[in-house]
C-alpha cells in the first residue's frame, strides 16, 4: 500500500520530502534504495559511440552522481558504459547525467538541478506570467585560456519578441554595438555585457488541430517511452534525425524534430533558443508554429514532459506548454542549436564559455 | 573559523565546495553574488540540496529566485530554522 512517508519526531509529524523536494511515500522504503539506480541504468540509452567522450574519472563520476563507490560499481555491473585506460576508468558525461536524472536518488546534481529548474511548474499560472525586471550580466571568454585576443560577434537576447524589453547594453572589453541586437569586438579574449531586461510571459492556446495533433504525438512518444528524454552531446542534439534514430531527444533535438514534422504537415514552423532563468539558469530550445489565428505559438514538449514527471506540477502546466511562454524564458532570435556568440582567434573558431547571471531589479531602480 | 551558529550558510557552503575552494568562500563578502564569485551551478545545486536536507525544508520558487548571496541564504535559514509549530505546521495527534 502506498501512503505518505511520515517522520515522527519531538511530538510532531512531518511529511518527508526527498532532497529535491518531492514528497516521499512508503513505496520509497519498500524497495531497496539501490533498485532505482539499477532501473535507471538498465533503461539508459547509451551515448552512441560516434558521439561518446569517455573522459571523466571515478571521482568526477561520483561527484556528479552524488553516490558512493558501491553504487558506482553496481551501475557498471548493470551496464553503465566505461572505458579502461592506463590512468584508470573513464566515463561519458552524458551517460552519467542520463542515469542520474532517472535515478530518483534525490542526491545527484543533474536530477536535483532539473527538479529545481522545474519547481516553477508547481507555482500558479500567475507566477508563470509575472513581469520580471532583471539586471543581467553576461560574461564571455574564449574557451582556450591561452587566447590573448580575437574577434567577437555576439547576438543580444530579444525579450521584445514576447512583449518584454531590453535596456541599453553597457559594454566592457572594447566592445561596440553593431546594429540594434549585435555586439562586436576585436582584439580581446573576453567580454562583459550588462543590460537590464523586463521579461513578460504570454498566454495563448493553439487553435489548429494539425498543430495540436503533431505536438501531441511527439509529447506522447516521450511520455510513453517510445522516445526517451535524455541529455545529448552537441553534435547529436543538432541532428534531430540521428537523435530520433537513437530513440533519444533533448530540448534542441525535440524542437528541431517538431518543426520538421510541422513543416511536413504544411504548417510554417521554426525553432528558437533561449535561457530559462532561475537558480539553475540553463539553455533551452522550443518550437514556434504559425497557428490558424495568424499568430505564432510556442510549443515546448520537453517542459511538458518534465512537468508530468514532477511530483507537484500545477494541473494547468501541461496545457500551458502548448502555446504559452513563461516570463522565465529569455529568447534569442537564433535557431535551436546555433551559437548566440561566436569568437575567432589564433586558436581557431570556437563557441566561447558563457556565463549569464542576473539580479532582480527592485522597485525604483 | 566560521561559526555555524552565526554564519550557517557560509559554514554549509564550505562543506559543499570542499577544502580547495574553502578559502574563496571564507573571504566572500556577505552580499557578494555567489555565481559571479566563481561558485558554479553544480555547487549551487549541491548547496541548496544541503540546506534542504539539513533544515528539512523545500526552498520554494520565489525564494530560489532571490538567492544570490551568503546573506540571502542566511535569511532563508533563519526563517525556516524554527520548530515546526512556530511555522504553523500541525503537531501530531
């Protein structure tokens, strides 16, 4: 029998939540803790060999998984891919992350990060649409620490696409604006760009039965396990047919695949990338389709799936992902999987290391 | 030495980041933005997990948005670090 797991202590009774905040039930103690790890590794679709980079040693794996040696050995015994080298064992980052996000351990960084990211799904629809005045700081640097100078071409985010605003950018590192949404610089290895934004969400409902059908089919494929949501390496996520053939999708691959299916059904569609702002501030991608009412609607099957997997998502969240956009999304006018910032230097062309932080702007500022 | 009674967030963050980064955390100004001070997203997640475990709470979405500095985390802990009855939770029986 499944019942809430209660802790009695000092005369009080507490419902017990796991480390990520999901309420636990007696089912969690009916099964040995390690069973959920075994279930997760057995369901893993390993990163295909052509995309695999097994470079992480045991210690990094343990830190990422938030487990001990016993669990790691158990995962290897149950199929976690590992490469033996002269320096010791090596693991692929995405294989580890994908075991972690389905482990239900409550201890791994990817699982906890994903749950914290999706915690907003449990808030009310008003919170999803609340205006967010923020001061953003975007730091970019060449991925090669030996870089002394180089050229930059950086696209600024476009909150105006969803009814928001972006204030003037304050630039450091010799950068200059080049057109309204572009920043360029020469002769520097790093850039800092600061700008205020006002983010707004938008609530909308999809009218077109064709869009609803194509979107619903992809979401059901993910929810019912015919396709598995996993974190994917860059080269695989931007090749949606290869990701589909592998039976795995992440937000980028899902958005590209959905756009392709919509276009096959004669619905104009494209993809967009952005960031989701919160404690965990991550890259995200979604599809936009031209609806029968003449407006573009946001379609986000991956967040709908993660909302279904969350223990306490608001009942309207699933429908919200079909047409609406929350004020946590910071959009770029850039397709999914394409770089928003490019850098070239003597070391070659590269996607730079990017750190975006934000502070809430208080009233009067 | 950091006193966990007066600086609970800093003491816990030192546990999370480990000895290599402990000196950075000791020197952080209470109001400094943690992410801009080199605390990466993995450490931020571990830090929130550690707070939730130790203080047996769930950080809600509004709090998550406002957590930038040691001072913010100390305030959060101070708000929650009281007996359950003081927080309006119903005692057993």
